[in-house]
């Protein structure tokens, strides 16, 4: 089995009945969607674009958020944590 080159954390937070936020704390990026799957897909696309841009421009791609801002520590509405 081939291991992924990069592995990051994805976090889904339910904002309200109709919206989910998707976050990646290691890259400090976020997206959203009306369904859980749409939010996950949008986060994957945002991560891909972020990494491509950082590599092309020679910029650092990791921009971790401070622990006190990590939604796993502060949000009550975390629905899912997954590998991205």
C-alpha cells in the first residue's frame, strides 16, 4: 500500500441546520458547504489550491493555528474529525 505524501487533519463543525464549516488546522484554511460531504470536498479543493500555490511561489505551506483557537478545543458543534 502506498502511503500519502501529505496527511492533514480535517474538522467539520455544524454551523446551523443548513451549513457545515470544514477546517484544516495545520494549513489554517477553511471552507463550507450545505452538506457534510460538500464541506469535506470543498476543504480538499481548498487544501489542494493552497499547497499548489505555496509550492509554486516557494512559500511555507504550514500555518498552524494556536491551540486556543483549535475548534476541537473550543467548538461544541464538532461533527467529525478525519484525515485529509
